[in-house]
């Protein structure tokens, strides 16, 4: 038995944070019904990384595995009948509209809790459901900027930099999934549902908690340090080598001494054999290491450094990472077949739990693929379903 077997989730979300949150529940056995606008569906079906015919972009596939798709015009007169019927048998509802939209549609927490007092209702937004910024639209990059994330990422020479990945959306998803899991346990203990308000900005604060803590406690404003360690030690940085880059994080004295010895700088180590000396002369130390490491290839340095237990890794491309042998032991990448895509691999990086989960939930749904089946399960006969389809409600 998986942790969320028997749990039904109504997923009103789009893009990344919401869909990836409900995916975590699907991976652990929940039935996730994805409710999408007729005709276009989740905007990521054709948005990222480009216009994808068939509505199966890689981003959509990644976040919507194993879900069932019901298309529904939430503004239609018949929408309330359908949503209410779904809510009566649902355990969780997740939405990421701008605050206030679900209330205006008649599907806010108070309205639906009257129908199902056991409902866990999770709203995901940029800044939360209340406050001066609540109504602002929010995407990952905007939150990286407004949260201070970008003020601590980048190079002094070029200024702040946003991350090349979705540094707010994806952890917000995990934050939401954890909150829902906790609410389900609370419901089991108390017998009542709950409203959850998950904000991307709050999650960003969690991601930079050490740096923000340093500012709040002693007023330290982090500098833009590029690839250098927050410790400012010159032995922890990204170093160019003959055929690429190595990330070295040598902070313990034994590791630093080994690093100097392996790269041919043993005689120099005695001049910089304390953290204080290396900080005082950090530009000199960094230049010495860069010059020494730049003379040879990644392969030439990796084995001796790893044998000496110096924390080091090559900076790899995604093509190189896709061939990582460790994934075979972790089941991190799975193979499936998707209409319009054929056989391909997909990321499945769930936690390991024996003997019951998580499990790979299956492929992502075509737009509206399960609409008729879901309506039939609600008690709609064929004539009623045909009417709803003809009128564009579903």
C-alpha cells in the first residue's frame, strides 16, 4: 500500500509549482484529476521550451505524470454542478490562481468546505493570499528578484544573476506537498479539513535562510561572490582546467594541504597554511590554483583529488549527467512512451522507501483525455455528457 492510496486530489493548477506538488502525491498513490481549460489546457502544454504540437511539451510531461485530465470551463453555468460533485468525493484541492479568483468563480474555500468539511484546500501563490502584494502576478524569476535571491547570486563584474533552473517553483512544490501531507495527517487526528496558504516568497526565504539569518542576526549583507564559497576561502571555487571546469570545495585543512600537494604547490602551502592567511591573500591563492589546475584535464585531476578525499566534481553538461551510472541504482530516470513523443526518458527522483513507494505513476495525459470517463463516474449519462461537450463546457 502506498501512503496516499485512496486519496483523491483535484488539481486546478498550471505551470510548475502546483503541478509538481500534486505529482508528489500521485507518486505515492493518490488519484490526481487535473482540471484544465478546454482547448488550451495547462499553459505549459505548449509554452516551454517552445510551441509543442499535441500539447505534450517536456515541461508538461515532467510535472503531470499519472494524472487524469478533465477539461472544464469554470465560467460556464454548469461548472458549479461538476465541481461540487467532484468536491464531494475529493480529499484535496490545489489551486494556483491569483488570490480571489476562485472566490469570484464560486469555488473558494468557504463555499467548498460547506460541501465537504473534510476537504484540504491548498492555495499556491506568489506572495500569499493576503497583504499588499497578494494580487501581484508572480513567476519564478520575479520571486528570485524580489526575495533577495538574485542579490546573493552573480559575479561582482556582471551583477546579479537569476538561476538557470526554477529555484523557487520546484521547492515551492515540495513545500506545498509537505503541507498537504501534514494536513492529511492532521485531518486523520482531528476529523476536520483545513485551508493551506503556500507562498513562493515564503519558500524563497527558506532557501536563503542561512544568508538571511546572517543579516538579521548580525547585519551581514552577502557579497556577489560568483562561484566562490560563502566562506570566501579561495580553495573553494570553480576552477578552469584544460577541458572544462572543476568545482573544488576544500575547506578542511587536510583537504587543502592535499590539494596544494596534488597540483604541485606543496612548497607554497607553508605560506598559506591557515584560514586567516588564505583570506588575507585570497586573490594570490586563487591565481596560483587556477594556473596550476589549468595545465591539465579534468580526468588528470579527478582521480588523485578523489583518492585524497578532497571534495571535487567536474562541472558537467546535461548530456553528461543523463548518462550518470548512479541513476541506475536510484531509479532516478525512467523510460516511458508518450503519444507524439514515442519512447523517451523522464526524471523520477522520488525518495526511496521500502517496500511501498514511491512508484512511477505513468505517462502524462492528453488534454481532456479522461473527461468523459470522469463525468460518467460522477453519474452523468451519455446524453448529458454529449450535451456538455457540444456546449464546450468540457
